[in-house]
């Protein structure tokens, strides 16, 4: 039950004594003569001046969160008058929409450190919802006991509206990127009809590796890039759209000339994505876009850890990390899938090849991630109903 301020008269000999009206500079600011009469401590003149003129709403309560005083800004924020607020619980402005965990943490902090800052969702007298950025400090008596609280609230509803609009724009951008990437990726898949399902599996394998390595020292930045790796890897073979189908679908071994032409798919894909990336970054005025990683993957996913790969013979750490992940994912899927020139290998045979290529074709750390997540790779393989034996 709420207790009105009139039922709690201040003790004339205690700090709850109201500031005497005579000489009180706040009276000229329009504050009532009994202002601070029910406050748990007698405020200083400086505090009184700040209280009267603050653009933020200020509320003072006793130790039970019963409102003892509010400033004019708090009245404007809440829509309640001072008379309506005094003696009421501070929760009179609650909306019921704030996570209860926020209040639990609030009271835990106030009883401990003695201060809390955070955001709550309030409701005005007219029912309108508003977001409050709130700072609360506990007032303590001579013995250190909590005797009251001072809270300062600022309306950040407009900032929330802007944030929600930005979030909606970002969701739209992500959706657009996803559709664009998947559409471009299908160009390469259509060039080779035997690659059906390849993109989905590459996505799955690349995400598995990225998530594992994000937990390891030296790869922690990958944690923020997992989704970008998952989407960008779809474009790793975009350049194959420019390779003649007679080469892509040739059942036998490629001639040196044919193989040299096949190798150009990395450069073609890199150039296509690089040009698009340059234009997009210039438009957005950013250093990197989602196409930056896609370019690196397309251009470098056939480089080798020992420097004997193509197209530029990059070696070791010089190979972009995303390209190192996709390199293993791509080879594993090629090994376990049917091709015009071979039947699918079993997981066990593919596993042996991957392990044997650690430190030569593949980054040893990526191979270790593959081994840690071996069952996840098997699960993807089984989910796609690919035969594991030839």
C-alpha cells in the first residue's frame, strides 16, 4: 500500500527537516515552499539549484522507494503532477514491459556498489510508453545504511525509434546481400550441373570451421565474421561461369592447357568481385564490404599453405584466413561428391587425404578444427544423402 507524504511528517530535529523558506533560492524558481520536506536527507543549496533547473527528470525516494520529491522535469516526463507522485511508490511509472532481470540487477547493484545505470521502459499517466535512461544513487546514513535513493531519468524514446529504423535498414541490407550472393553463386553452379548441393555443403562446412576457430587463440576475430564467411563462401567459384563447359564437364584428365585455363576461374572471380567491391565501398564510404571477403575467397581458395598453389603462390599466413577455411571445405566436398571424372570418396578416405595435406596444402590449424568437428562434417554429409563409398 502506498503511503502519502502527509502521513510521514518530518522530525524537526532530523535531516528530514525541510529547508526553511526564508532565503531559499529555489523559491524564486517556482518550487513549492515545502519542497524536500519529506526527503531522507537535507539537500545542499547546490543540489537544490541543479534539481530545479535540470532538464532530466529527478526523483528522490526513501529507502522503500516511496517518492519523497520530484522536480518539474520529472513531472513533464511522466505526465503526473508532483501532488500525484508524492507518497507513491517509484514503480507508479512502470510499464510492465521491462525485463524483471533488469530490476533484479538494479537492486542488487544499489545494495552493493550503491549506484546503477541502465534503461527501463516506463508508461506515462496517459498510457504512452517511453524509454528511460536511468541513473540511481543510494543515499546512506551515518552508519552506512541505505536511507533513500536519487534517480535521474532521461527520455530516450526518439533514440530508440531511430535505432529500430536503423535495425530495419540493416536487416534489409543483410537480406539483399544474401539474395545477391546466392543469385550470383547459382551462376557457377549452373555451369556445372553435377555440383548440385555443393554450395549448401560448402556453407555448412565453412561455418563449422569458422565457429570452431573463433574459439581459438589468434582466430578470435573470426567470431564476428562467421555469418560473413558463411555467405561469402558461396561465391568461391563464381569465375567458373567464364570457363567452357567442355573443360568443366570433361570426364578425363585435363591437358596442361586446359588446366591453365581452369585455374583462371580464381582470377576471373576475384576481378569480378573486386570491381563490385570497389564500387560498393566507394558508395558506402567504408574500408570493407561483404564483397571484400568474397573477393579474397574467390581469388585465394586454391592457394596452398606451402606456397605451391595458384594463382599467386601465396604461402602460410599470407593467405587470407577465410580462404584457408574454404580451401579445406571445398576439397572435402569435392572428395566426398561424385564428379564426372571420379566416384565419391568415403569420409574415411577424405579424412586421410585432408590429414596428409596438413602443413602442405592446408593450414594445420584448420585441419585441427576439421578433426575436432569431424562428426559435424559427417552429419552434413549424411543430411545431404551423399553416398560415402564408391
